[in-house]
């Protein structure tokens, strides 16, 4: 896997530069939060350039064959590229406290270890052994239906999508969309204004929302609107592994 070793250096400094208290406030308010410029343009191009390769991936999914939309994606194999591994290990401990707090508010007993390696041990002990970080590729008229990335019993409540292409230059259309379904209310739609290298943290499945009668769970789904021209690549960083 050394041919796929793309460094994220220095990961600690880069991630520490974000206002994580502000990120938590945005997650609580909207269910998503932006990390502007998480990756550099060179890192984005290098990561997107991995897509045509055969080595380093465990599977390829053509969305139209499964009713997922149009376009395709590939799941990385272990060992992950250095950049993806660094993102997983660096982001997880900053998000685990949010996940714990959300679960407490929703009456869910699950709590998460501070270290991502310890959390993967939990996944692997339950038979969730397959890595879930992935690269997605879209062309003209491709899209991704609204969905949730649930792969087994253990689901970490937050994940990150990083746009590797530049809107308006590399592609048009292809907006990242999140919907929230609230009890007894119509669904709310949010379009994330991503640029190349931006990361978006968002809820995988549900999140707590304060209501007049206490806290209730809001169900979320995410997808990508139709790409009108060009090519769009995304890196998905999911923290639980798949069965």
C-alpha cells in the first residue's frame, strides 16, 4: 500500500487550527459543520487520482446496479492510505465527545472510547471487519440518492465528506444535500456550500433536537444532486467498519 501513501502533515497542527467549540455548536444546531480547506488542492488532486487504480481498494460499486443513483465509488482496503488513516485517527477523538453527548440526550446507552483504534476493536469484535472510507466518482447526469451509511450493529454517529473537485471549474451541479425528517413536520433540506478541499462533518443516522416536550430524535439522510457537467470526486471518511 506504500504507493498510496499520501501524507497529511502535520495532522495535529492542521486539525488543531479549527474552532472545535464552534464546530460543536454548529453540529448541535444544524447536524452538520464545515471544515474549510481541510485538504490542500494538491492533496485533493492526488487523492482523486487514485480512483482509476485497481490496487488499494477492496470493492467497486456501480450505483445504478443497486438503485443507489448514478455514478460509482470504491472502498479502500486495509492498510488505508496515510492521508485517510491520519484523518480517521485525528478527527475521531474530536467527534467522540459529541457522539457521547448526543447519545446521552437521546437516551442511547452507547458511549465511545477516546481512541479510534479502540473503537475499531469493538467493531471488529462484532464481525465488522471491512474498512469503509471510500472515493466517489460522478460524471454528467450522475447523482446519489438520499441514504444513510449504516454497515452493521456498531455505527459511529458522525462522518466526514471531503470534496476533491472544484465547483464551477471541474464540474457544475452536484450539490451535497442533507435532509432532516422531524416528527409530525415536513422534511428540512440543507445544501452544503462546499469548495475543493472543504470537509463536511454530518450526522450519519439521527441527532437530538430540543422540542417543546423535551429532546427528540431527528432522522437524517444525505445525497448528491445531479451533476450537470464535468467530473466530481469526493472522499468519504466513515469511522465504523462494515460487516
